C-alpha cells in the first residue's frame, strides 16, 4: 500500500532541510554513473510522519517519488535515493 505523498520542500510541509547527507551541492559526478544522493531533514511539525514519500517537484533528474523513514517531531533523518546523471556533462538538480 503506497504511503501518502507529501512534498519534502520547505514550503509548509513541516520538514526543514538540515544538510546534504553525502554529496554536497555543486559537486562533480561522473556522467552515466548512478550514485546515491542523500539529504538530512528535520520534522518541524507536531506529529510523527510514517509512510510518507518524497515527491520530485522540479527538474528531470532523480526518481519521481521515493519513500522516507518514519520521523518523530524534532527528529532529523536521512532521506535519499539513487540518481543517474545525464550522458553528457551539464549542471543538473533534483528538487523534492
């Protein structure tokens, strides 16, 4: 059974970006080599999130949707999934 879809973007979702968990922004990645991109986020709300999915809100890179771990109010968790960069070098961004 799929979980509810909630944007992990900071615009009212009660989740705040804390930091890049592994690959920092503006980092060079080998073309066509899949890599795991992770972000640390903090639940700013008053209830536990369970079964929530991150939904891509902009860009063409990365999965459209991926699952996230359960998260208690105030707790920081890591979310992320595998991303394959384009075939030729260019700037790319995945927004969730």
